[in-house]
């Protein structure tokens, strides 16, 4: 299952190293010497969790369905336009963010506001629908970062 999730993320333009970079950015004030390899291993650990895998699959499925026109209106237009009042994408991602407790929530809020790295790339993609994926990616990075904050280095 983990391999399928990693492949689907890659097909949507997200490499695990992109997420690891977000983790590094989140942890820079607290652990400036954190290596990309450590961040990458934290991302890998988050992706082991079954509830995380399920949220990723659901988010990518919904983005893809909206993109292909395979979704009922008015939902399709709402998802394609990423309407500001549509908050179901964030709600889905919270299931990932909170796997290591509420510390992930602050991390998620920061990423959602600043949109560094891959998040900006996803948000500025003209033809693709990334309404769910940007929050999913931010959720994974936030959870991986919470893992570091909790000193779970295994
Ligand atoms: Mg979104």
C-alpha cells in the first residue's frame, strides 16, 4: 500500500524529497542541522500509517475525478476552482496532521499560510486540480515535523 501511495503522489507531481524539504523548513528554527535524509525518513514513517495512506488515496481520487469531469455538480466546480469557503480539503488533511497529536496543527497552519516549496508549485499549476493534494502534502509534512518534535527517531 505504501508503494502505491508513493507512486500516486509522484504521478501528481510530488516527490517525497519535496515533502522532506517542507519538514526541514518547519524545523529550521528548532533543529537547524537537521539533514534532508532524516527529514525524508520521517516522511517515510508517516506514510507507513494506514490512516494516512487512506487520506492520501481519497484526496488524490477526488482531485483526479474533478479534473477528469467525473464528479457531480456543483461539487466539481467548487473543487476545480478551489473555492475559499470549501474546507473539506483541510478537514481531510487534519486526519494526517493529527496522527502525532495537536503539535502538527500549528505546523499545518504555518504551511497553509506561507505555502513554501512544492505547495506553491501545486497551487500555481494551471491545468491540474490540486485542491486536496496541497493540504494532503502539508498534512504529511506537519505530521513528520511533529514526529521530530516528539523525538521519535525510529
Ligand atoms: Mg486545498
